[in-house]
C-alpha cells in the first residue's frame, strides 16, 4: 500500500491515487479541499529527499517554474516545502502523451497535424524561455495532448533557470537520449537553443515516423547526436513539404549557432509555412554540419562497415516513467558513414562493371534494343496525351474563398450557400475584444482564389475578453473567501460587518458580484461579513443598598461586566453595601456592559465630632463642588451622584481647563460621588450647613 494514498497534505490536498512514477518523483491524483477541484501532485522521491542540496535545488527551481502561466504549459498551482517532503501541485490533465497519440496513429502523423502540434509546443517554449526557464527534457512523453487537440508541455522535472549554465549527461538525460542536444550530450554550456534542438527531433519523429538516430546503447545514440547528421525527412518521405524539412533540419543543426536564435524565430517560420506551404526558406541541410569542437573533446565512432549486416534484434528501452519498444527501422547509414570508407568501395564496383562491359565486344545490338523501347514508349505517350491527360493538363479551375471574418461561427458553420463547398475547420479559440464566438481570422484568407483541391478553411474564434467567472463564496468565512478569490485572479475588498441572527461571526452574509458574473482579472469583490446576533438592550438593575456579594451575582446573572468597585466612607450606608452605581438603575444596557460600584466602608471614626450647624433654609444651600480634570483630554461628561441619585451633570473641554465647578443644592453633610465619562473618578464631602 502506497504510504501517501489517503493522506491529507497541509490540511488541504487529499491524495487519491498514484498515476505515474518517474526518475525523480511520483505523481498522484489528489483533491484540493479548499477549492474543491482535482489536481496532480508530484512528490519528490524519498531517496532524493534525503539530499539537502537536491531538495534546495528542487524547491528553488520549482518556485521558478511556478511563475510560468501559458495555455501550452501545464500550470503549477502550489509549491510546498516542509521537513518531511517536497511536492508540487499542478493542473490535472485529461489527455494522453504525444508519444501515446503517435503510437495510436501508427507512429507517423500527417504533416499538417504535426505542424499543429509543433506550433503549440514552440509557443510554450517561447513563454518559458522568455522567463529564463530551459526545459532540458523536451520529448513526446512530456507533451500532453488534450481532447480538444491542444497540447501542453509538462514535466519541467530537470528544468533549470537560464543562469544554470552547464549541463551534465545525467541519468534523466540518458533516459531521453533520442531527443538530447549535442551540447547537452557533451556536458557543455546549454541555453534555450538546446530545447529547440529537442523540439526539432520531436517534429522529425512526427513527420517521418522514426527517430533520427538509433543505437545499441544510450551512449552510442548520444555520440551520433554529436558527430552525425540524420537523413533528411524528404529522403524518407518525398511528400513532406520542402519548407517543413528546412525548418526541421535548421532546428536540429548540431551547431547551436546554426539553429534558430530563439523559439520566437522558429515560431515565425512555422507560421509563415502554415500560411504558405510552398514557401522556400532557402535552408540547405548541408549548411548544418556537426559543430566544431576542440580536438580533446573528439569521440571515436565505429566506422560504417563495422555495423553488423544481420538484422538488429528488437531492443527495449525504459525511459523515466514509461517503457516503449523501438523496433529498429531498416535504413541506410547516415551521410557521415557514406562519405567515409563505403564510398570508395562503391566506386570500385562500378569500375569493375564497366570493364566487364568493354570485354563483351560490340554494343550495336544494344542500340537497336534501346531504339525499339523508345519507339514503344513514344506510342504510349501519344495515346495517353490525347486521352487521359487531355483533361488533366488543361488550365486548373479555381474558386473564391468566402470572407468569414466578423461572422458568428454558430451562424455560418451550416450555411451551405455561404460556404459554397468549403468545410470549416475549427482552430484556436483566443482572447479577443470581439464577442465570444466571432470568427477573427481564417486560412486561406477571404476573397482569395484557390484551386479545387483546397476545400477546407481553418478559422480562429474569439473567446471574448480575458475574463474570470465569479465563483460561489457561500458557506465560507472571510479568510477562506479571500484565498479562493486570490487563486482565480480576483481580490477581496475591505469587508463590511453586520449583525446576523443565524450566520456565525466571521462568515460571509452576501457578496457582490454574484456567482457566474465575468470579471476582469484583478477585480475586487465586495463582501458583507457577519458579526453574529445583535446585542439586545436590557434595563440596568438597581444595585444600591445590596451587599457587594449580592451585587456581583446580580451583575453576572444579567451577563454584565464587572468594572471598578471603589471603597468609600459613608455615615448613612452600612459597611459592605453599595452606595451608588453606574450605569444608573433602569438605564438601558447591553450584555457585557461594565458596571462600576461605590462600596461603603461605614462611618469615618477619625473625623471630629459633629457640631450642630445652624438650620439651613427650607430649600437647602447651594454650593460649588470642585471637580479636577487633569489626566483627561477632549470633551468629557461629568455626573454628580448624592444619596445614589444623580443631582447634576456637565460637559467640559479637559484640554482647556484642569478643573471645573458644578453647583449642588443640599442640606447637612453629604458625600458627592463624581463620574467622568461613566467611570467613577472620586468623591467630595460637602457640608451644606457651614
């Protein structure tokens, strides 16, 4: 049982099944529970994970590859590095490898189909090279063919950033030796042109149905890449267009300086050829000889005549995560061998045959036989000229290509009158400002005169502007929603918070725009987040006169908060009971409101004996009570309580005054408690009889 099956990585990715094993990693099918989608996860092999330097290089290069984003490159979603394992989260592809596709097609593709694939491969390489990434392992096994006919370059497992400089003939490279570049086989400096060589080999194999070099061992094949030139594609199949042969051989030039300077240059030639298959690039295979290398790097190659003449038995090669049979094709040796020891032997045989003819004597009977044959051939030609070829050699009929640019594909695809015998071939769907489904390009162009044999029009369709469909955020909290939006190229705006009776605090109440609305990448999504149920106001209980313990239990029962409990002498309230409270009784409060109390310490025994003051007027005496404001700032509210009842209040600017006075009317000696901003701040004893 695989130890990773059923495991949950980073509390997010659930491993479902093993889908492939390679030289450096295992690939699993997994489900991302955060975004609820299937992904592919490549986990570094356990033995390689023990090497700290290899892990560091794997992580750094994976981070670089993760910045690639192109329709023809398998997307990398996430890169994880922990003390236990290294893994990459990638797009899960529903398709087969180009190698498997070629095998189903009998190993050889129609050159038009091969052109369709190589253009997409080159576009993917152009994107990677433009960001400094060299794949280093381009081969049909690393090209995925999707159901819609598009391809994606995958498995950047041994890719390097361009500054990596040099290559070595690693085990991974030997596994792909049929597609390796000469400089990579030598362990020399490599750059993006090494990928173009491998792409050229892939194109060669697609249009010829065979590999350019075969050998008994991977090393012998690598040596042929360095020192030999393969047969040109048209020598194997004369139906291959000359221009496509020229592109293939230029990409496969042994000397990097003879190849295309960049993937964009190669793509330009491929597009020109696609538009005009009869174009002449004026490239000659003889121009691309083996690269000049220092004498100390020369490798001895077995001469052609030492190759066994008996049939070579079928051999099996195991490359990375696949096992393929390569039956040896019947072919003559490469030009390098023909130009060496076999060539003088051929000339010697020809001279021996000529000498034999001279020894046979007179040759006039031969002339008579030739004349008779020529006469017979002439009669046949005359007969065919006046019968079968009369119509064939007449001027060809042409017809005009309808102009479809600007039309809706759904409306014209079945319009027989408009198409006038042509068949539409649906090509790429690209991002464009035109309405989705609009035809924005066609090949051949509209209004062009073409021969009767041209019956297909390949069209390019607008997929509409580059947009991102809005996803559902229902049931997510704000953090989950923010992560989900970021993953699809959108972002979360600063949220609004509202109370909600049923939705838990922190979870999404509503969002704008709604699911399915198409947005421009980078757009903000507005969200309303729940604060939970709103607090319901309750009347503040009257705590004056209660013992401290009873007051505390009452506060807890009403789910209020305990504030400051200040002690204070009082001649009228027994010790341990509440003199006054804030908030005042019957005031509306909410759960959690803090309650401040003044607790009686009983009479103050240290004060001098009271002297009977003169009787105050019947309506009492008014005196100013001084209230200090130092330590406060801004506007403050002052409240005065006497005998548990508020008797005065005032609003004052503490920045302008360090104290204030508030007039209070009363009789006898009273303790005036003052609150500032609802918090007990002190008390004043006032004798109204003095």
